[in-house]
């Protein structure tokens, strides 16, 4: 048995060092609070002393490990003195006895080194992993549900895709309710097929995904950097080339000179007129200049919509009196927590739907489900590249569900 002593600030501080020194099979024999430094034992720093060991018995006579092992064998209660030698030899070593024996072989103080600081890691890493595994199982059976085994790999996949836990629970509960217990055990394929169908129901549109034929103005709103201007160019090209509609552009994104120039470049390529407005008062003039257009795309500034004044200004821009739609543009490369903040900030604006960009820049797609679940927006278009007008299409719920599910349920 190889025994080592560590003095650390906390249990996690020691985990890596134990793993490095004693290997993954090391065990913790004993822990106790100690104080280091200070003045005559006063005002010292409170730390933790940990005695750890592995199963390799040192062969060196007189070594601390050998002494600890020998002393531990002799540390049985006094009543064991009359136990026959064979029975005494069979008695297991008590961890506390081994720890005490080891302490007797060591100096009163042990200098702290990098090795000392990391020593505790082996046993504690194992203990923490076991604890987390138990908590995960408990969480799955408590917070989410006590699911049949066939659902567990699907649950793991959905969690990886950042699907909300309450949405996972709702989908699984619905799947279980739609199947009689008498039908026997679930197979992974059966469970995956059922979950896929329910997820599809979550994303199937309850209204047309595309721009309505009678719409005169489409407003694009959203935070900076999500690709609103490029998206406008893609949809303008689609509407002009595929549907033969006369397109006009308005930009209110005058806070970034590059944004105006970018849209002007697209306008020149598509032979589309562009109007620039600096305030809500100029909107009527811009609309008058584009009154012969079938459809007008309006680009708004990507700014901090936590600011009440900016929200009021945007709302004034959107009140044109014409038949309009307002689409919020979100980047799929953003975390859902950030998306949720954006959604909440735009709740004061009458949104019609959500458009997703940068599908090609992520491998996590659960946020599309989350937005549909929490806000009711099932998505219009999805952009997956920079090419105009090719890299945009109507949101295909089957493709999105396939991306979210991955290989879950494949047998």
C-alpha cells in the first residue's frame, strides 16, 4: 500500500494530484481539518488534511508506506490480542488505522508543494463522478421523468442539442400517453419515431411561412450581427426572380455606414431603388418614393432594445399604415439564453414570425424548438450561407428535426 498525505484548501483542489500520484484506483483513508501558518498556532489558515492510498504495497523496508501498512495491521482493538494468528492475519486493514500509522511516520509539518495541492484528486474525482451520476439519474427520474430505457439515449441527444428540459418532459410524457402499456417494451427505434413525430408537430406551421401575397412592407428587426442586410438581399432576389414582384428597399440602419453601403450594393446589383431614412418623420417620404413597388423590404438598426427610447423609435418606424409584416432575425450560432433575452426585449414589438440565420455555423439546433415552445413562433426561413440568393429557404421542419435527433434511435 502506498500512502500519501495532502494538505489542501478544498477537496476539489486535491483531486487531480491524487490521480497523478496514486492513480485512478486510489482511495481516501481519512480527512480532517487542520490549520497552517499563524502565530504559535493562532490565526492559522484553515485547510484540509487528506490521507490517500493506492493498492500497491511498497516493498522498501522501513518506508512510510510499509510502516503504515504494518501498523495498520496491528491497530486492531485490544480485545483482538487473543485472536489466533491466522484470524488476525485475515483481519482487513482499517483506513483510520492506516492513516494514523502514516501520520506517526511523518514530520509534524509537511511543506506544501504542487504535488501536495493536487493529491486529493483521485478519490474525490471518483466520488464526485459517482455523485454526479447519481444526481443525473435522480434528476432524470425526478425533474424530467422516469423514462423507459429506450428513451434515455434520445434524452441525452436532446440535452446536447440544448432543448429545454420541460419541453423534453412534455414530449416524452405525450409519447408515453399515446401508447398502451400492454404493447410491451419500447424499442429505441419505436421511441425515436414517436419523438420525431411529436417534434414535427411542434414545428409544423400554423400559418404560411412565406411572405403573404398582399403584404406591402416587410420589416426586419433584430440585434446587430445576425445578418439582416444579407437576408434582405436574398429574399428580395427570391421575390423578384421567382415571383416577379417589383421590389424596393428602405434602410433605417444609419448607425452603421457600412450597412447602408452594403444594402446599396445589393440594390444596384438587383436594380432595386433604395431609400434611406434617419427618423420616423421621413418614413412617409420614403414610402411615397416607392409607391409603385409591389413589395418593400425595410432594414432596421441592430441596437440595444433594452433601451425604451430606442424601442419607441422602432415602433414609430413600423407604424406605416400599410399592410405589413415584422420578422425578427435570430442567429443560430447564438446561445438560447441570448436568444431568449432578444425575444423578451422584442416582446413590446408586434412580431409576426422569426427567421433564422447561420445554420451552417452551428451543430446545435434545439433553440428552434425552444422558440416555438416558449413563444409560439415556428419560423419562416432559414439561411445557411452568404451566397445571394441561394443560401436561404423556407424552414423545413423535417430537416430541423433530423438535425436535432441526429442518429438517436438508429439500430
